[in-house]
C-alpha cells in the first residue's frame, strides 16, 4: 500500500505544546520528525495512528549542538546532515562522520533526525550504536518533568525505548573525556543500504596504554552496554594487532545475529570481529595523530 490511512495532523509550536498534545490525544498519537521511518510504516500499515504531531517547528528548541568542557549536548531535531557536517562534533567524536557517511543517502540525511533514529530503535540503526559507543544519555520530557536515562536503559529492544506515552526525547548528552577518539565501520550490501553488520569503537589512552574502550554494534542483535568485557581485557595494555584481534573475538562472542537476506549469522559474526578490529585500530591511530586533546 503506497498511501497512509487518513490521520489528523497537528503542528506543535514548542516542546510543552508537543508534550501537551501527546498527553491529550493519547495512544493513537505519535510525533513525526524527519518522517523517514514513520511514514513508510504508516504506508505499510505497520503504524496505525489517528494523529500525527509534527515537531519540525521545534528546531529552535531541539536543533542545537552545544559544547561544554565535559559534555556535548545534541538536540533531538538535529538532522543526519548536521551531524555529518559539524566540524567541532567530529573533532571530538569522528565516529559521527564515519557513521553518517554511510547512513542512507543525502535525501534521507537532509530530513532524518538523531531523535527519530534513536526513538525508532531499529536494531540495524547506526546512531544507537554510535551513542552506545560514546556512553551517551538521553533526556526525556513529559508532563511530569524531565529524566535522564543511559543508552542501556533507553533501548528496551527492537522498536521499543524508554520514551513513554506522552513523552518526547529532547536531547542526547555525550561525555567529553580527554585523550580519546572513536571510529565506525560498517558493511552494507550496496551504497545507502542498512548494515549487514556495523561496529563502533571509542578508546581513551594515557602514557601509551589503553585506559578504557567501548564498543557498540548494529544489526547483530541488541547491544547497549558497550561490551564491558572488551574494556576489561584491554585496560592497561599497549595497543597491538593481537589486542585488536582479541577484542574482535570478544565482540563476535557478544553479539546475537540472525540469518537473513543480508547474510548468515556466522558471516555477520565474522564481520563483527573484523569491523571491531578496524574501528579500534582507527581510534588508536586518531588519538596518536591528535595535537589538541
Ligand atoms: C531508504 C532509507 C535508508 C535508510 N538507511 C539507514 C541506515 O543505513 N542506517 C540508519 O541508521 N538509518 C537508516 N535509515 C533511517 C533514517 O536514519 C531515519 O531518518 C531515522 O530512522 C528516523 O529519523 P526521522 O527523524 O525520520 O524519524 P521519524 O520517521 O519522524 O520518526 C521515527 C519514530 O521516532 C519517533 N520520534 C521521532 N522523534 C521523536 C522524539 N524527539 N521524541 C520521541 N519520539 C520521536 C516517531 O514518533 C516515530 O515513532 C534509512 C531510512 C530510509 C528511508
């Protein structure tokens, strides 16, 4: 089916208005941001709604990328293109540029938002893996106020998040830690496609040894913990190819891919190992090339 069922359209003028509308209209209402996930679901009758609440006028409130000494705050309405083009964001977190270059195509990237991506919670969605890698937290607002949740608590499973009825995601917060860098590697069947498997890595180092490592995966089962076993195995060690291989093996063991049209579970597990090695190697090389951290 190519046309969504009729819905009543509402346009929120600010965050309070959006939350008020969601509260008043109840279960049959959903906010729409870029529309690149919600509209296809409405056309396929996978989302059966009576009301959509357009939050595109909230770009002034939710379109920011702001930096403080310890944290970057990204508004939920920041578009993929803006994440790709922000020089300052990519200076701290080059993983965003790596991931955004291979998310969909320019048409989708011009409209799709980080908030929509995280709230869609598609297990193959790349920004959830990026935010997991960077140990992000999500700010959720409802009628009763705001709450901040970790990515582990935010992502509840495929297409399910901690954002409840009557609430919206307003901001993503990422800690800035010194002497760190990050990278993202993805295999897709063709340009613009969803991942067969992806792996993001963030590494922090001092005096030539690894202080901490986090790894986030996409398309191979839910992983929102940053795989602590990798951090434990690599902490205090000097980076080497053997170490990257060890981390790759741990990542392969900590994913849960299924066999589908994109490949067999074994193939995806193999990819996770290889992509994790690559992302770790790139992150370490980026730290070594830094002159500012
Ligand atoms: C052809 C194509 C290829 C794609 N390829 C990739 C890819 O390779 N990798 C990838 O990661 N993604 C991919 N995507 C998805 C793309 O990134 C979407 O833009 C993204 O998933 C959803 O963002 P959106 O702003 O369009 O959300 P919408 O479609 O507007 O909303 C999605 C869901 O999130 C909810 N929502 C939106 N904003 C909020 C908010 N602030 N608070 C609470 N709920 C909210 C909506 O109610 C809806 O349920 C692709 C999409 C298309 C169409």
